C-alpha cells in the first residue's frame, strides 16, 4: 500500500466517522434503542469485514487489528441481541399479572342494571 492509498483510506475513515456521529446525534432518544436493536445485521457485516482484513493480513499488526475488529464486531452483535431481548421483555405480560379464566369475573351483558 503506497502513501496515496493510505491517505485515501484514512480520509474515508475520518469522513465516515464524522457522518456517523452527525447521523446518530440527530436520532431522538426514544428511537435510538429500537433502531440500534434492529441493526444487528450491520454489526454482522462488520464481523465479515474483519474476517476479510484477517485474510489479507501478512503482519502481526494486521492480525492484531483484525482480531480487535472481530472482537468489537462480535460485542456489537451480542449487545444488540441483549438490548432487543430487554426491549421485548418490557412488552411481555408477567405471570402474576395474568389470571386464569376461571378466576376472572364473568361479564353478563344480558343482565339489566338495577335502578
């Protein structure tokens, strides 16, 4: 890789970081968790990219960077599923809240109300 390729790669990286910060900062807090939990596939692409880096690496620095990228990508995937599970847990009814049908009061719509 020559100096021009390295400069181009660094420029693309810095610009992507700036665009990412700008886009994420515009997302309201109420939408942040659902959007992040839905983006697990993007984190999977990060892991695939790290594997491609590892395949092209020929030095200990390349292998180290690929390993770190795979670890961070895997942490993102696992974290995304943990957040999704927590979010879905909020919408599940707790067993203590549900009563069996026999214990629930019957509603008779045919009875006339006493006046």
